């Protein structure tokens, strides 16, 4: 390959040239420009005589034109005209080639008064090169050049003078290197001597040496301007370390590939926002069989549409050299379903070019387990407080049942003859008792509704604007049964903003902290112990809630661990160690924080910080008031497996409408399939033979017009399926116990829509 010959010429700071006997330059190297100022083109444009001092010209011509029968080198010097007009003395070493009629010249400036001190000759110039150089005349096998590195490889330092004089042939070099590590690389050169140059510009040979090293030999013909190849240039380089590094790199790349292929987390690499690598774990998570289905596709194709702005921002961060921190992102599978993943990305070099690698861990199962732990903790709290809940319900229930029994007795007495005054007194007393019973029933309803909200089973948070006092007051009621025997309660409520949270989970946090405070105080000395709750404004308009106790406190060495899962300071059987960990995670997910201050034997204070909710914009325009149009009479069907519930609902609907009652889902389906013209259909959601969901779905397929007339009845015991179902249908459902105003409003909506 001629590039190696050019490399030799270009590296040399000595002046190299090839002339014919008439003084014409056939080839010169760039060093001439540095030494005398003339470019290669200027030197080769004519004969060299025009640059030689007139006093030296005839002597130079005689030396170059002298007939020669051998290739014996000769030397001379002359004064040379530089580009700036100055004269500089050059020392020439000329190796003639009789067969070719060419002169191979090595020239260097010599120390004179007219010029600077000269540089080293060609033979010393390349001694510092990290590879061996070896030049052999093609037709004769004579060695024209061998640098220091090559001589060291073959143990040829003793031949240096003979090599410099051009008196050594390749055969002699081969003889002297026999048995040395260099021999295997030199043997192949024999076949090239006297032969036509190879058609290949460069011949590469890697030879394992006897000492365990690997030698790479490059051979290339040195061509002149006429295309002839008077000599061969050989470059010898020890590539053992490079080969080992290359093999180690290959093993490393192979190991990295195996690592990514076996990695349980999803991993992909993208460049210019398109996939260039996808590992099997990500393919499996996304539902693809082959990585080729994704390669070349835009990375946005797997991102949930609502998360695209977030992901675009993270990609910009990674592409600019930053790190996209771990964050939850929803990815979209091939079938359109989605899953949650923790994703992080950073830029790196992949296949020699900048790219971005993303690791995406599927956290679907982890979130499911977290939801189960959350629900387990809720149920454990409810179980712990069962006595307190029973007390809260039994108080109103006691006078509800008593008043109803006495009211029934009064109605019996009214059947007997009595005076008008007795009748009036009896009716007034009965009315008062029923009014109290109704109020007590409402109290029980509110307790049950709060309890249902607290124990709601769902993996999805329902975040809304929440007044923190509502879940806090409910939690205090729930804890009251345990609290009253250990401490007296102090409440301090200041005006605060609403927060954006899931009311159920916020109540769980309050109840956990209250129960921790209760259990930190021994029973029996309630008058001298205190649990206080302080609701106040925090920094920057946030909301802060302090729950303090005068209990046993927490040792300083344990404070850093109390939010760790399964860590507890309570005795065996009094806690799972999950409560504070779950509280910490719930508040973190809400953008808040939970901290603690404690001193042994003096008590603890847990402080909740929550950001204030951003108030929704309120329209300044008032909606025009309008009276609702009168509702027409209609035919109603009530499907409920509890006859008493069905009858009470029929009474609330009133005599104006025609009401039909059926006691099961299957019976209701039979009536609806009978083509009866029902205007409104009340259907209990949970029934043993066929659920309200089953009834609705079959009716929707057979008679879509009737499906729009359903109002669902629910006691609030939602299964995940029931909850998802209610979220997917229009908000026409009636919760037990019934709210008469909501009932009449729903009836009006359905009748007006049909």
C-alpha cells in the first residue's frame, strides 16, 4: 500500500529524492520545503541544475552522469539556492541503481556559516519509531535501509555499518536472523526478491513468534512517478498488546451483550429518537416477539400519550449530556394496554456514535404488592379499632331501636278508643321518637360511609381537593375508643388551605399516627397524659398537622430507622412495622413529607407537611336560574334480592309511578326480555344469582334503548370489578341508605332523557 511509503517519506525530516542521471527530480519529500523553501512542484518542474551554485554545477553534473557498473554509493556536497535567494550547503548520499538508471538520494544540510546546523541523517532519523522499517531493492535483494527498531528485532546491530554502506543483501539478513523470533516474518520476503510486485498494494501478515509475541508485517511496493517499483518497503510492528486489548474488548462487548440480553429490566438504546437496540426483557414487557419489530421505530410509539410531554423533556436532558433521573413512566404495549415502569436515561457511545440508553423497570407487580400492603394496613387499623367503631354505632343504634319499638307501641294504643287529648299527645310523642330515630339512623349512615371510604379497595388514587379536617375528625372518632383510656385529647385547629389528596389515604395516615400516639402511652393515667392535634399553616402556604403525645418517646439511635419497612419499637404482637413506612410513602406521593421529633420519657411529635391545593378558577358568571320541568308518570322496575330494601325504595318512589318489584337478577332479566315497557330500571349491583353488571351487559346487547334507563343500587361493598364498572357507566347510581332528593333527581333525569 503506497500509504506506507508515503508515510515513510512524510515522517522523515531529512531530504529524500529520486533523480535520473540528467538531474531531473522524479520524486521528493515534503522536508525539502522546510529546508530550502521550495515546494515539491517547483523542484520537480525541470532539472536540478538551476538550483546549484554555478561554481559547483560542473562537478555535480560529472558525478551524476558518470558511467557506473556497480551500485556503490557515493557522496558529495554542493551549494543550493533557497527560495529566499540565500545559498545553503547540502550534503548528498547517493545510491545508484544501474539497472534502472536512477539515483536514490538522501540529502541534509551541513553546518556552514551560511546556514543552521543540519539535522541527523535518514539512518538515525527513524530510530525512535515504534515499528521496524526495512527496505529491499526488488531486483537484487540488496538492503537499502533498516532502522534501529528493525535491527534490534533481528539482532542485527553488528551489521549497522555494512547496512549503511549498502553492502548487505536480504539473504545475508535472513542468515543472521535464523533462529531468532524475527525469522518467521522474514522468510516470506525471499519469494518477493526478483519477482514482480504483488498486484495488492499492501500485503499483511501476522506471525506468532517463538517467544509468544505476535508480529504484524506490512509489505508495500515503493513506486516512482513512472509507476515502476524499484524496491519494497516492509514495516514490522509488535501487535501483541494491541491484539490482547482487542480480544479483551471483544470479550467485554460479548459479556456486555450477554448482560443486557439476560437483564431482567427492560433496556433500549435510541439515536435520533429511534430504537437502535432493544433487549428481550423490554420486548416481553411490550408484547413483541422480535426486537426487529421495534428497531428503527420512533421511541414515542411505546409511550402513553399523556406522558409524552414528560418523556420528551427527559430525552432532551439525556441527549444534552445530562441524566434523566428515575421517574415513573407509563409504557404502551403492542395490544394497546399500559404498564408502569421506573425509567432512567443517559447518553453514551454506542457502536462508535453518541446515543441514549434507557433502563425501564416494570413495577406493575411492585405497585400491586404495595397496594396490598396499603390495604392490609387499613384493615389492620379497622380491626384494631373495631371496638371503637362498635361504640360509635351502638350509641345512636340504641336509641334508634328503642324509639322505633316505643313508636310501634304507640301506634298500637292508637287503635284503642282514647280521648282526643291522649291521641294528640301520643302522636306528638311518636313523632318525636321517630325524628330522633331518623337522626340516629343518619349518624349510623355517616359512620358507615366514612368507614367505607377509609377501607375502599382500589389501586388507583382518587385525588381531589380535600379539607384535612374531615378525614382527621373521622380518624379521631375511630381512635376515640382506644384514646379515652390513656390520655385526654387537645385539638387546636387554625384556618388552612385545602390540599390535593386521596381522602381515604390521608385518613389512613392520620389514623396510623393517632394509634401510634395512643400505644405510646400506658393505660390507667389518662388525666395526666395528653394527645394533641394541631392543624396550622406551614411554610409557603402549605398545611402542617402535628400529632403529639406525652408517651415513652423514641431513643435517638432509632429515629433514623422508624420509617423503614417492618421496623417497629412496639412489643411483639402490637404492630407490623409497616404503618409509618406506608405513611411516609403516601405523603411522599402527595408531594408532602413526614418528620418526627422525640425525646425519651417525654413523648414524640410527628409533623405532616402537605402542599396547598391550587384553587380551580371560578367563573364570575352565574348560571341562569331555571325551574326543572315537571316529571311525567312512569313505569318503574326494581331488581333487588333484599325484599325490604325493594319495598322501602318503592315507597320512596311514591304512588305517582307504577312500580314492579322482582327479587333476583335472573327474574329481572326475564321481565326485561318480555318486552315490557319500563321507563326506569333500578338494579342492585351485587346479587347472588346474576349481578347488576351481568343484567346490564345482557340488556345492553339485546335492547340498547333500555340500557340508558338503568339506575344502579349499591351498598358500597365494591369489588374491583364493580368499581371499574361504575366508573365506566353514566353516574346514575343510588347509595344505600337512600337519599330521597338524589332518588327523585335521578328519576327525573331518566324520564326526561327518554
